C-alpha cells in the first residue's frame, strides 16, 4: 500500500522470505516549535536519525474530542516558524478516533503521522474485538504500538504473541513501535538489562535484517509510566545504548545505527530536553502529556535534530 501521508518516508515491503517464515500465524503562533520532517528519504542514514516524538493517547478522547485536540495541535505547527532542525511527530489515538484523525491530517499541510495502539496477529476472521493491520493500513496509519507495558501486564500478552504482532504489522506495511522495559522489582534486582534485552530478542525473532531495519524500539520502564517517576537521562541513555548494541549484534551494525530508539515514561516538557540530548535516545513516547497540544508541542520543540 502506498503511504497516504505526503512528506513521510515510505514504508518498505516485507520480503517474501519474511512472510514465509510467519505463515499461519490552538492557533498559537507565539509558540516556537520545530519544522516537521518532510524528507523523502527512506530511512535515516548512519549519521542522521530524525527524532520521533510520539503521543500515546491511550483510552482517552472520543472521536469528537480527538478531532478538537488534533485541530489545536495541527494549528500549533502550521502557524509556527519552521526555524529548528527536523523532527517527526506522531499520535496514537484510540481506534475509534482514527477515521477523524485521517480526515484532520488529510485536510492539513502539516505532515503529522499517526498510528494504532495495538493490532491483531491475525489478518481477518473470527477474532472478536481484534483490529487487523489491514484495517490500520487502510486508514493511512504509518505506525502501530506493539507490546506496550499495559498490553503486557493488563492483557497478559506474551513475547510470542508480540512477535507475531510485529510480523503482522510488517506484513501490512505498518511500522511496529516495539515497546520493551522492566518492572521496579526487576530493576531493584539488578536484572533490568537482561530482562529488557530478552524482550527485544523475542520481539524481533525470525525477522530478516531488512525487516528489522523498519522497526522503532521504545524503552519504557514500567515503574516510570504514569507514576511521575522518570528514569534519569543517564538511565535512558544507558539502556538505549545497550538495546542499540544488541540490535546491531543481531542484525548488523548498520541496522543498529539507523534504527530509532525512544524513551517513554512520564515524559513532560520539564524533563524532555535532558532525555532528548542523550546520543542514543532518538525520541520519546509521551503518554498523558500528549493530550495537551501545548505541552506536546513544547516537547517536540526540544528534539535535537539529526545526529
């Protein structure tokens, strides 16, 4: 499927061998914000990873309220001067708000990306309540979250299920944002690196190097999500560097350098700049703060641009 949002890099197709391996399974002009990324490049180069500022709206905002928030957010970027380095911004509304999101973004000149909060490992059939990657693609979604901590802990999604979801997203040319991270108990036991790297390995199992190069990886320590606690910038850097190193070991150093690694966990405008200034942190996954257009735009304004 051709990407329906102009100004965003195209999503590459899954290779045949990859499919075979998975068979069966506010108008506020005074607020300075960066220019949104509108390059036609397919992937960031080794020395240029475009920061991604992603807003997860979770189970908030019906389709009408979501449309209002989107109009405010789009106005912020449309009315501001594009005087900063490029940055890509994406929002993840509830599924019921995706059609309204598609309309709002389609009527705007701002290249805002959007995606789903989850998807089914199956393409169609008797799976009541599931959302197929095919449906997300038809609505113009560029991204989909896979393995958010709330899906893992509340819904009991296993590594095998999440691996199947990653593969399903790629099958429909939607970019998976694979979420990994540890609980407070795991961190206190000193096993956070082992735990998180194992989640990464399981999530990308069976992927070719080409397929793996399309992913975005989000590190979200569960103990910092919605609690007000936040991993220090050094903690975020340390884990993202470890994840990047492991990704490079699995798929080659070039893939390790080009894939974007995000931090998520009580991100706000007050702490975003410190996190985004870390060399291996290529963006943030924002929760509650992304529901406030002004706050979210300020966070995007801290993105440091290409490395």
